[in-house]
């Protein structure tokens, strides 16, 4: 039973626990959403960072259902809304978002978002940039190109986002080997494993490092 006299003490203790406000991040994703799910789950136990919303350009993307199941609201936007209005920055502002994470998001980020979230947009790419980056290089297309090239290694790149595809500052890379029996599918599995292992941790470091 809670005694009224104890309330100020209880309140004081919980304030101390939560001295710094939660940093809210939003995930942008266009497809399956295994990375988004991993990131949401990772930060569910964080005292500093929370995934507050997921946004997608694709109404059929499985990421929407994955997010909602984990209690994270997910919204869909159109090409016109993204490129020709300030609807998305307004939604993000209203929800107190301070970082954007692109996890399998396939559209180029427009100037209004780059300006509002300057240096605070992070993307993951499933290859060792600057190789296999640029327009049209996403998902299985990247793995197919790596297999066809005969490269003996591939990996992941986590980077800040600018006005060009896959050309921001690289924050982190991790490698894996490409064996002679590998196919685009088996390489994709290796890459996803690396992504799930490192992406949430790199986000955490970057977001906390940027905290004012
Ligand atoms: C990930 O491998 C990510 O690196 C890639 O899409 C996949 C999304 O998987 N992103 C790009 O290719 C961007 N150029 P997921 O939907 O299971 O997280």
C-alpha cells in the first residue's frame, strides 16, 4: 500500500533514475524490417534511447506489422508527402524525434529532413562502401553484384546521410568472407547477421555521443 507521506520520496527516487530525458529516434524502412525489429528490441531495455515511431514509403512493408506488434506506432507516407511537403518533419517534431535511422530505406532523403536533422541521420548499407553503393544498389542487388565480382570479402557500412546515395561519413564497417560456394542468398544471411549484431550498438554510441 502506498502511504501519501511517502509519495515525495518515491517521486524523488524516480526522478533521479530518469534524470536525462529519453532520446527518441525514428526508423525509416521500406521492406521486411528485420533490422528495425532488432533496433526496437535492443532499445526496449535502454534508459536513454527509445524507438518512438517507424515510417515507411511502402504500405505493404512487413516492417509496419513488426513495429506495431512491438508497440511502436508505424505510419506510411507517399512520395508527394515526402518530397513536396513538410509533413514528415512536422510529424517528427511533434513526436520529439532527435535522430533518424534508415534501416532498409530506399528513397533519397530530401533537403528539408537533411537540414532539420543535420548529421543526425544514419543509414546502413549491406556492402563495404565505397564499393557497391549508389542509386539502385540495395538489398539483393548488392549481394548479387558482390558474388559476380568474385570479391573474397563483403560486409556492412554504417554512415551518416547526405544528399547523395551512400556517400556520407562512414561511422563503422564490419567484414565477412565470401566463400566460393556462397550465393547472393547465403551472403545476404551473413550480412544480416552482422547488421543485427552491430547496428543497434553503433546507433547507441552515435546518439549518446551527440547528446547535448
Ligand atoms: C539490409 O540489408 C540493409 O543493409 C539494406 O536493406 C536490407 C534491409 O533488410 N539496405 C540497403 O540496401 C540500402 N541501400 P531488413 O528490411 O530485413 O532490415
